[in-house]
C-alpha cells in the first residue's frame, strides 16, 4: 500500500468519525445535554478534524498537486469544507436560538453528505452526473 492509498484510507475513517461526532454533538445540543461540557467532547473533534484535513492534504499532494494537477472536485471539496466549518460553528456554538442551531446543524449534515458524494464520485456535480449516467444508460 502506498502512502497516498494509506492517506485516503485514513481520510475515509476520519470522515466517518467526524460525521458521527458531529451528529452526536448536534443531538446532544438539541437535548441540552450536559455531555457537551465533557472535556473529551470538546477536544476529540479537533483531533479528528485535524487528521481529516491533514490526510486530505497529503493525499491531494501525492495524487495531484505534485504533478501540477488540481481537479475541479478537489477545489469544490475544499470550499465545501470551509462552508461546513462555518455552518458547523453556527450549529454548535454561534447560533443564538435552538431553531437557528438546529437548522444550521441539518444544513451542515446535508453539506457534509454533498462533499462526501463529490469525493466518492470525483465530480463537482455528483447528483447531476448520476442522473445523466442513469438517463444515458437507459437509452442504450
């Protein structure tokens, strides 16, 4: 296994852990749970998200940037990640009301799923591409 492949596998695990953690913290936020105040709950997301970002950067460098290539979907994923971080901050910290935090939480999950689809399908328009493939496949 190459370092690039290992980085991709570590990234995939970090993606899963990040989503599970974000969903769990969002549920606890909506329930006003005291669990959100636990030290490990405040520290773990930073560790997981650092691994997530570092593994993405290493894989991108080894697979694309070193060769002078930057696929569109990689740029879309990076911009999406920045938006996800901002919306996640509103969801878990900055939202003034529970309705705003809950709405931002749902929006962040949808954005996370979109970013994941972009990465898996390697296209900035994963939902349009899948539909086009289905349409052209049924016409043949």
